[in-house]
C-alpha cells in the first residue's frame, strides 16, 4: 500500500501528468512522469497513480495487476525527484506477466523518464 501523501487521486493531476509529462513504454506498462518547475514544491513527496483499463482483464485480474504495480512503485519512490507526479498505465500484457517482468519493465521505464 502506498502512503497517503504519495497517492495520486484527482483526475486533473492524472491528466496533467499524461499530457505534459515525459513518457516511456514497454511491453507491459507505460510510464508518464511530470515534474513541476516551481522550486516551492521541491520538498513535497512524489505522487503515484495507476491506470488499469478493462482491456487488461476482468476485475480480479485488474486488481491483481494494480496491487503488484503499487507494491513495485512503492519501492521506487526514493528514485523520484521532489514533487513529481508518476502515472503508471498497465497494458494488456501486464495480466500475464510475472512480478519480475513487471519490476524490470517498470524500472527500465522509470530510468528512461528520469534521465
């Protein structure tokens, strides 16, 4: 579970990250990272949100994918600078991927957008 300050909940922030942020994709996930330029928010925590559509599978499968991604993203929070907004969108291949594959794809995408 992500701590409350690290959860992305409002749709405006999702939209802002997806439309204005940097993007990197893999077979199982697409990562959008948006970091504001304002220096006043540098001390705040990064926020993470997840998008898992019905294309991934039925509700049980979507929730399992979301739980696995949430666990993997929690481990990566220390790599995110300041008050960045991270949106992780699961692709249909994420339903059949192992945790190791998801971890590798998420790590690779994060390293591309933070570089």
